[in-house]
C-alpha cells in the first residue's frame, strides 16, 4: 500500500490540450493517494475545464492582478489553509510565485519539464521529465515519467456506426452481390518511400499517412484530427525512421486503439512496444512486406499481437498505470 502523502498543490499554466491531460491524470492520481490535491491556476478557461474533470473544491483561480504581492498573498493563504507541503509546478508559473515559494523552507517543490532540452532550475526536491519510460534516479532526484497524452477510454473498442459509415463512404468497405469486401488499410508515420507505396498499391492495400493526413483515400472534412476514429480505420501502422516525439505519440494512439504496429527492429521500439508489435529490419523491404503479409493472411496471429499490445498499453501507458507511478513517486518525495 502506498503510504499517506502530504497535501499537494498543483500549479499549472500550459496549453489547453496539454492541461486537459494533466487534469485527467491527477484525477486518477487522487484515487491512489490518501491525500488532497489542490489545483492552482491563473487562466479562467483552464479553471472551467478543470472543474468539469475534478472536484470543484480542488480548483482555485487566482486573479491576474497588477499588484503581484496581492496574488502571492492569495497563494500563501491557500497553502496555509490546506496545509500544503508539496507544490508541483507545471508550465509557465509566474516568476514571483516561484521566487516566493522558494523562500518557504517547509514546502517541497517539484518541477515538471516537457523536454530534456529545458534547462533545469535549482531549488526543487525533484525534477520530472515527461517521457514514455517510467523510471526514477533518487540519488539525483530525477524522474522520467510517461506523459499523459492518451485517454484509453476515448478510443473505440469496436466499429461504431460512425466508423462503418466512414469506411463505406471512403470505399474501404463495399457491398457487392450480398458480399462484404473490406480493404486492408496500412497507416504510416515517418519517412514513407515510393517503393512502399508501390508495393501497397500492387497488393490492393489502401494507405494513409497519419502525420501528414493524406493517402490513397480522402477522409471527410473534420475527421482528419479525430485520432480514435482514424485508427479504427487502420489494420496496421507502419513506422519508419528514428523515433521522435511525433512517432511516439502515434504509436501510443495505435496501442490504445488496438491497431497493430510494424516497427523497426531497434531496442528503443522494442522497449516501447514489447511483444505488441511486428518488427522488421529497416534496410530490408522484404521483411516489411512479410509483416504486412502476416497480418493480411493470419487472423489468429493478428488477434494474438493485438492482445499483447492492449496489455502493454494498460500496464505501462494508461492513465491508471501512470497515476500509480506518480503516486509512488510522490510518496517518496
């Protein structure tokens, strides 16, 4: 059992979509901690969003006063009223707030960075870098934490009527002579070669580049950014090139939706995907096409990999898994 954690304040000011994921994550973290979490922010729009996700009593909006001391006074009263011991700072926290918090020796301060490129700031008991592998070096007081970006509950487990309508309207599903014909659809992210496109077209496969939102078929207007729906259209996601933030993001979307990933046989991809993927040598086109052929012809193998992928996502990248990691992390601060 995770030991009781002191009361926590989360100071947050970042982009809307990013903030929503943090609210969702801390909503899960509250389920794992025997403590209270108070959200503190300066953006009224973010405060409204937060209140729709977490208990309204845990969301505090401080006004953007021209008298900075007044704002700090409000913050100090909040910390005292809720006996806050840990402050987690995410995003663009006003400097006068962080400076004043630094003067209070009773507060344990934790800083979250979006990128390893961000310069570390002194005065924090722990620095957390948002990556996809959860690990902690307590000697250096540094944590690498999965970034909360994918809400598994928002993905579709089965084809809904909307997805079926899109498949039929785009020609991915056709009805002829009372027979259903379904196209095999390969998604792609990374550098897509003309050789691969030629192979897919020769084998009557449809393709779609999820990064650049283009392919052999055209999606209805407004659907391009609906990632859960897009991944329901794909039978697999082919990944090529060195891994980066964009590729990692799309891989997690694929894992969450049950779309099988075909990735380069490299350690970083194997760590991310485990047994929930097929792998190929990037210098071998024949290995890549063999992976596609397996998924087209072997339904039992396809189901087996999907099961592994789903288990991998739930164990390492779901909100519940990341919340458990954060709860253990905060218990040791």
